[in-house]
C-alpha cells in the first residue's frame, strides 16, 4: 500500500508539473467537439442526439495523447526502470499510474461537459450521474490504456500503435458510456441507465485486475 | 483436545470461544531464525570475503548480434573492480545483466549468493546501477528525486538527510531545482547520489566519470574509496584506464563481448592501439 501511495504521489506530482500539457489535451478535446459540431450542421435536434457520442469520441482521442504523455517522463531517462531496480513493485507502479491517468481523464471529461452543453445544446440536470458515468468510463479507458501505453512507449511507432491497440479493446466502454450519457441527456423513461453503468463498471473491474497482473511482464525485459 | 508444540503439551479447548494460542518459544525462535536467514547469509559472505559476484557463461544478444558471449568471472566481496574494453565490447550490457535490468540469454550469475534468474528481487535489493541513462525524473527537483527513492526503500527521507546526500555530490545549493534545468555533469552527480541513496551491497557504475568536470573526477574517486572502505563491492566500467589502475584492485577486459582478461589490475595488459598514451584522464 505504501508503494502504491508513493507511486500515486509521484504520478500526481508529474502531472502537476506538466499541467500545461493537460490544458493542451483539453483544448484538443474541445477542438474535436467543435469540428464534430460543424460536421452535423445547425440542426439542433441532430446535434443534441449526437452529443454523447461526440463527447466520448473527443475524450477517447484525447486519452491517447494523455496516456502516451504519461509514459514520456518514465522513458526519457529510463526512470521507470530505475524504480523497478530499487526494487519497487511493478503492480504498485501500475496502479499508481492508472489511477493518476484515470483522474486526469475524468477531469478533462468533466471540463468538456460545459463545451458540449454550449456547442450541442445538450444539458442535463443529473450532473452527479453524468460525473459518475464519466468516472466509470475513464476508469475503463485508463486501465487498458495505461498497460498499452507502457507497451508502446518503448517502440518507435508509439503514436500509431497505441490507438491501434487500444481502440478495438475499448469499444464496449465507448458503447456503454455513449448510451449512458445519451440517456442522461435525452431522458431515461425505461430506466436503462443502471445496466449500462453496470457494464462500464464490470469492464473496468476486469481490466484493472488484468492490468495489475500483466504490467510487470510488459515493462520488464 | 491436546495440541503439541515441540516437547511441551499445551491444552486448548477448540470450541467456539477458543482463542488463538501464541506460538511457543521454540516456534517463535524458528520463525525469527527463518526471517534472519537471508541477512545472515549476506553477512557471512561479507565477513568471510567470499564471492560477491559470480558470473558463469553469461551471454546476451540484441537481435542476431551477441553483445556478450560466455562471460565467466568471480569477484570477492569488497572488491573494487573495473571493466574496460572498446566501445561496443559489452561493458554496459554486462552491468545491465548483473543489475537485472536485462536478462541473459544464456548462463547465469549470482550476487551475494542470489541467482539473477531465480531470485531477481533479492538481487535488486542488493545492487545499485548507475547507467548511461540517469533513472531520474526530469520535471522533479533533485530533492524530490532522492525523496522518491527513499520512500520506495523505506529509508530516511528527512530533508536534512537528503540534503546531506546532495552535499556529498556538491548539489546541495540546487536541491530545489528541477532536473531538466541541470547540465549533463550535474545530472551525473545526482544520479550518483541516487545510487548512494540505495545503500546497496554491490554497486555497478557505468562510466561514472562521464560528463564530469575535474572536481567531479575527484568526487567519484572519493566515493569509490569510501565504498571500498565500507566493504561494498564495486564494478565500474570505464575508459579511464590509468585512473582505474590506481583505484581498482581487480580488472576485467572485454573484447567483442568476450572476456579476454580477468585478474589483478597490476597484471592487466595494455590495450591494443593505445600506444601507451592511454585514454583521457581528466584531473
């Protein structure tokens, strides 16, 4: 537990020192939402119907930048290797990194909500539920994302490889998160929010468990 | 119902209200003995000056090229040894294999009796590596980098103790500055402080004089002497042969991944093509 907290503290500190990068990633997500809104046109009904999908697509694209960035600092002076040789537990390092990535993505996701409301006229009064869906969805993105980012950080084609590996795997997260967010924006007369949120939670639990088991094998020679 | 611990009988009622009986003195002694076994084994190696590093047939390849081929040698505990050889002769690979940063493809080695392959964690607890890359986090300050190591190792992370460590490498006045603002020589000094922070029994240094100024050379000389005085085993890769001859009692020479000399430094042959000029020695 101490090792996990130490790793988490280190990752939050690195994120804080690179907060300019977080702002840039948020701006990228916001620009994506703006471009998608241009693609739909001025039809306010269509905009509102597609808002949830575009929010999660924007967040998914931004997540590849955020996840890749999180391993840049680990690789430039082989700092991660240095921790493994101390020896620090690979599992603690993974969970520290994954929690920090999840928190960063959740903050970016929450910050994109007002952008979505302005561009797509897609507000909701169930803000806490929306935040819950964002946290569950980003947990589902960050667990496999952290693992794949570690795997691809050591390759030359990492900018291409990470989305290629990550996107097919997180299709269930994307589907469930879009559906749950749509229900919150457009209304949920059939009470379908809970099953979709449960699917998000189940996906996250499986991938957080798998990530902790596999990370050591991914980062060790 | 009777439960027997060693030679004594202890009566315990194993009903719903039964309480867990503390272990008998004999059991406790066995448990304490098991916990101390590894420490005692290390101490025995140190006291008897037995073999601290033993490599047997170590080989490692990158793709199809063998960087190390069948390297076997032994280093006694407390030895200060240098590895020399041309660029690409396998010095860094040897140190990285011994530090468990990379796995050997063939052969194995033991560090203080712990096998690289079978007992990786134990080897890591007893070794520290100063590599070509510094293992530092660039956005963090010098102090934060050392504090991070101290936190993971459960060591002394008081500011005063960390500042003392930085003072040792001449960086106390830059303790609060981010590593990304440091010159290459300052990074090397901080990386050295990080290695010392680990307080390992076997220290592996890959070009410790790299990027350093003349006072830095003297600093590394002092660190090496202090490590030797404390009985720490040091294996250092360097091109500074004259300096190595002065400081080190044992030498290894690699050529194209093969060990061509292992023995006392006094008996080490002159490198081919050096014409007696040797290599740049600094101050």
